[in-house]
């Protein structure tokens, strides 16, 4: 199995010769007749920390929802470990989903359940652990994100950063192969978001997962990502693909360099 | 400090260039300058370039920049070259900021004319779509219930138990109040008419049959539609907003099995029980009125015993099962299909109650006709 360090980046910043974990093939996303993005083709290698970037409203979260199978693509295909997700039947989809861990933008914690119940739900559904074992694993998974002892709290009783971490704890409950994050550090202060980034890297390395993340936090992008795709709202397609540090310095697209260097675009190039 | 009304003057500097001289105080409280006047003048003069001169401007606020922006947009649309001289520095930079991004043109959607909107074909098609959607939801629910009987569904018993508690015991107070009052109303209604024939004692029959076959179950269902149906829609709508339903789906769990089935089952168990309770209290309410008319409790009860038939009881009970499914389906479907945001959750709750009430009335009428034909 390839790990993050095996990913070589070529001169163009495009990763080469690594095992594809997720593959998006010529996908078009649309809400009815309104096309959001066209011709999306990229691959996420095993062990990557892959970032989906782009300005507000370009369809980053929509792309994530397509990858999660919450929205069906208008055209094209998504493959996980070489197996088509779009064309799979419900049973094999659910099987594929069991190897995913997802944290949503708003956390997606079940508000009617305590943090402990939230983390235990996937364990109850998909493992043969007995009650005592589940309680132990839940307390261990919550401790991993620094929330040991918070089992009996409801999501509404803890802070935003703690909710995000609790959601992460639920996402890693089943030791997933792929971790998806929708804007993990949105709404967090700089220190919390830095800590969350470090937590993501540590967890990813210890469970050997691939990470796919929607974000536009530059510190996160440069701090932990090793591959990325940039979606452009004007041309309605991806205009850059590769290591974000390479793209910042060498991308042939001015918009991408400006985005990554946090520069204002010249008038006329601004997103509408 | 005295103020001067805002003024503009269009001068022809040369045949190609016009100057717009701005003067006075362009502030709130002054009669505003009308851009339409300027537009008319500009169209008449049709210059190739326009220079805005702010040399004689007094005080100014947003009104000035708003005027200049209209001016700028007009010039751009007409291909007139726009320039400025002696504008206050901050006004000119505000104008630049406002014109950096050209105004967005909303793609024109053909808004149907009023007549088209009232088009009966359209309305009927929409209603049919709504019914088809509900039937589809009912079908999915049937599949989920079937999987539950096979033991394959991801439905948690603890959820079912909690919903039973919310829908049942928590509703006792309001059901007690409404059913006693409905029993009394039925009794009063009959008493006045029956007195004319000296047949007051038949008030007992009227109350019993009325409660058992119709009012007990219908009033309970109406209360539960407002109480539990709306709650279901609001809960599921909030879960939709909160991405909880996405989280359930991507855990490989069917929201139908996990969220809808326990709610439907809870109502399916609780509504018949509440109906029996309402029937009892309704008859009690009738007894109070009968007592006031000089009928003793013993007379009333023995008359009730005579009139009692299990058929009436089961008619009401069978209705309650149908109503339970209708209320739960209307509530859950509105909630699951809710948009995201607090307004959408409110709409979902409203829609749930309105849909449930329509379903209830239509189903009640249909069942009554059916039983009439079957002579039950």
C-alpha cells in the first residue's frame, strides 16, 4: 500500500504513478438544467490528503456531495478502488460507504443523541461488539479527539470546535479507509483550526486513510494537503490539479496563483 | 449652516463632449435630483463623452454616489465615455468600488402570467404530482416495514419507544379536554331536537354512536395532526438543515427505516389507544349534559349498554389506523423533503398539518361512503 510519502509529484505538480483510490471521470454536475461544473476528471491516490478548493459558490461542497453519492452526477462516473460507485446497486453502495468517515460542514451530529450515542451508532450498526465493548470503543474514540468524558453531553451543550471534533470522532469510529471533510475549520478560531489540522494528519497516519477535504483555509491547504483540484466558477470546470504549493508558484492560471497567494484578482477577473 | 438643493447641469463643451456640473448639497432631507431628467437630457444631447465635474459640490452622502452610479451605468450601456474631474476623492473611490464588478443580470425566467398560473390543467397536474409523491413515499414505507418484519431494517426500538411516549401519554391532557367537550356538544345538539319528541333518553345513543364512529377518532386525529404531525415535520426538517439526514444516508442507513418507520409505528400504536380513551371521555361528557336534563346516571348507562355495538367501536378503530398512517406520512414526507434553513422548516411544518387535515377529511368521507355501501 502506498503511503503519503510515496506520492511523487512531477514537475507540473501532477502526482504520478501511485495507486488511485478515488477516480472521478469526466463528470458533469448539474441542478436540473443549471450546470455547476463540467468535465471534472481527477484521481485521489491512496494516502493522499486531497483538497477541493475554489471561490465561494463554485461547487466545492456539491462536488463532495457527488463523491458521497448524495447527488447523482448528470454525466460521468466516480470510482472507488476501481469500482464504479455511480453504477453500483444500493447494497454495494452501502458496503462502500461503510469504509468512509464523513464530517459535514455543520458537523451532522444527531442532535437528539448524546455525543457518546452519536459515536456508538456506526458501531452498533456495523460491528459485532457487545454493549461493554461499544462503550469502551466510544470512550476511546472520543479520547482520541480530546473529548474523553463528554459521552453524555448533547451536541447543543458543547462548543462549535468540540462539535467538529465529536463529528470527527464519529467519522473514525469504524477506522475508515477514506475520510471526507466539508470545511472542517469553518467557524473555528485559528488555534482550534490548527489543532484540528494536526489531529487530521495524526489520525490519517495512524489509521492509514485517504483524506478528501473541501476547504479554502490557506494555512490548512499548505499545511497538510499534498494534492488538490481547483474549481473555477466562471469557466465551470477544474482549472488546476496538483500539489497546492506547486500550483501557488507555478500554475499557468493567474486566478489559481492569486487564490493561493491570497491576492485580489484584477477587475474583470473577479468572480461574479 | 444653510443647505442648497442638489442640482446638475448638462453643458455642451464641444459637439462630442458634455460636462455634467454638480452643485449643492447631495444629502438626505434635500429634494433628490432625478436621474430620469438627466437621462432624457443625455439622450437628447447624445454626446460621445461625459465628464462629471464636482467642483461646486457641497456636502454629500450616498445619494450622490447612487446618482453617479446610475450615470455611469447609463454611459456604459450607451457607449458614452465616462470621466470625472474634481469629484471628492472618497466619492470617486466609492464609485470605482461600486463599478468594479458589472451588475449581475438575472437570467429572465418566464414568469407565467396570472391566467396561466390559475390554469386548471396545471393545478390538477400539480395536485396529481403531489398525490403520486405521497404514494411513492407510502411504497417506500411499505418496503421498509417489510424489511422490518424480516429483521433486516435499521430501526431502533428505543426510538420507537420514545416516539410512543411523545405521541401518547404526553397528549393525554389535550385529548381529554377536547373529547369531553365534544361529547358535551354532541349531547346538547341532540338534546334540543330530541326534547321536542320527548325522547331525551336517546341522547345517550347519539353521543355513543357519534363518538365511536366519527367524532372520537376524527377529533383525536386532528389534534394529533397539529401536535405530532407538525412535530415530525419540524424534527426531520431540522435534521435536513443540520445535514443529519445526509449523515444517516452516507452511513449506509436508509432514513426511511431509521427515521420514518419508528415514527409511523409509534403513531400507529398510539392513535387507536388515544381514540379509545377519547371515546370513553366523550361518553362521559355526554353523561354530564344528560344529568343536567334530568336523566340519571343509571338510566344513561343502561341506555348506553343497549346502544353499544362492537361494530361502532371497530368502525372508529379501523379509521384510526388509516388516519395514523396518513398523519405520519404527511408529517415525515414534508420533513424529509424540507429545504434547508429555518424558513423551510416552518414551511414543512405548515405543509404537514395542511396536508394531513386534507387527507383526514377526504379519507373519512371515503371510509364513510365505503361502510355505508357495505352496510356496516
